C-alpha cells in the first residue's frame, strides 16, 4: 500500500479543499478543474453519464442523474465498517476480479485514526484498513501521477464530491485506460484538528472514541474502544460551542452534496437505517453487479414533510450568516423534539431531499454574504431551482 504523506502545505488557493491537484506537476490546472471556481455541471454530467439531470424526472433535481435508487446493506456486514462495508467491498471485488490495477482511497494515519491519508491499494485485503470515516483534508488526487508512473492503467477512485469533480475534469488528459469512480456524499468537512475539538465536547475521554456517524434518524452514534455505544439526538449536540469557522467556507458553499459525477454513490441519507445506493450509469450498474448475492437491495421509503424543517434551517442560517445568535430551543423541549423527529420528521428519501435543499440554501446564503462576486460563476442552475421555493432567487446574487 503506497501512501502520500503531505507534510508541506499546498500552494495557496482561495476556497480550496486540497483535493491534490495543486500538488501535481501542473498545479495551474486548478483553474479549470476546481469545483469552487466555475463548475459546469450540465457539461460534466453529459461527459460522465451521457446526459445531464432532468429537473422534472423523479428525484434527479435533488440527486443528479441516476438509473436506480436502492436501500442497501451487505448480508454479512464487514467488521469495522462504517455501515456494512459496501464501498470497501466493491473496491475489493474490482481488485479480486483484476478489473483494476489499484484503488485510490483514504486510510487512517498511523498516529491518528481520524486523519485521512491518501493511499494506492493493490492488494484486496489491504482495503480492510481503509474502512471507516475520516475527517480532514487529504490531497487524494496527488497520487494520480505516481500511479501512472508505476504503470497503473486501470484505477478505481473512492472520493468525495470536490475530489470527484476535479478528477472528472482531468479524466481525459490523465491517460488511464479505465477509471471507476465510487463516490460518497459529503456531509461537510473540517480539519482533523478541529474535529478533535468536537470530539472533546462529546465525551470526557475523546481518545477512546472509535466511530462517529450522523444517522438519518436524527441521532449521532458514537462507539468506544471498550465496545460501548452512545446515541445523541441532533438537537442535543453542543454545536453552539463550536467556533464560527468550524466548517470552512468551501464546505458551506458546496453545490454537490450527493456526488453526482460518480458512477455509483454510496451513502446513508435515504437509507432509513441502511445504506443508500445510487446507480448513476452503466458503469455504476457494473460495479453493483460485482456484489452479486452478497448485497440486499430494497426500494427506499419516504415519509414526512420536509418544508417546515427546511424553512427553519433557512431562518437560522440567515441569522448565523448575518452574525446574529441562533434562536435556540429551550433545554427542556429539546429531548421531546429529539424524540419526535424520527417519528414525524422527514424520513427516507424525504430526509435526503431536505438535506439537499438545506445544503443548497446554505451555499447561496454564505456565498452571498462572504463572496458575492462568485455567485454568478459558482452557483449552478440546479441549485437556484432548489432554493427558489424558499424565496431565494438569482436576482439577489
């Protein structure tokens, strides 16, 4: 397993998540490859999927082009997986079937389980070390050139949206014979150091936390190295104690929450306690077929109504962006609402739609406040369509 230890800071880039392009031999390619400069999603969707999203077809205006949505889980969950291990298992199967020479993904740092380190995996068994969530920036795409130099011709890449956009923008010129892209939705990122600050607010001994997941039932699940588990309702999280810049502007203005340029997206938002799997094109269908009868698939459910929750998010985001204190719920009411939300709030696909609309609203408001000159180039049409029902229009940008 080849690792990239990025000790030196990358060249300075405004609104940069350090996807790795700026660390390559041609760092100026950031100007055309970066999601945060002038993204062209219709063109990129046509390049990858053969067509752009159809706003009036099913849920494509929320989730991007797709062939089928599934609720999914491996019949035998993989030990140490964040959910059941679907992403890791697809990558393993690609290596086992020799469909790729290597998988480009993240592994934990030797000294910090939460710090992501880009790795090139050539042995299927080594994928087991890549299971689980990481928090922090890692220049994944900086390993593309070393992979080519090693003679790797067919590669699978597991990445988050900002990494995948840059990968797709450079795909044709890179020279690989085949690239499979397994995407995960991004649920906002921060530096590893800041994430440790968050963990300190959740447990008296944060070093014992081995697992953290924001679940679709409005709870965060935490696991500890002694095998114990703890579930915290979203409303009870100590978010007010986090610094205002805990989530950087890049993450607060991301316009691709569901990783629409991947061949297959594996996440949780529409899974209702299971994983949520979006097959986007024929290559994605090929990736899913590798799992055969190892995977259990079902039709995603959808319940509740999102509009009230989204409007409440809009108001709080406007206050926060304007420097005003958030309107906090009385402490005695939070446990009650936390108990009610999984029962009456948006669930399944409706929960996923709510999160996508919230992310679109957040992007428009924060960009408008902090980088208004970028509104025209950074906010695609599909985002404007999502926020229009909530009173946000292009004219305000």
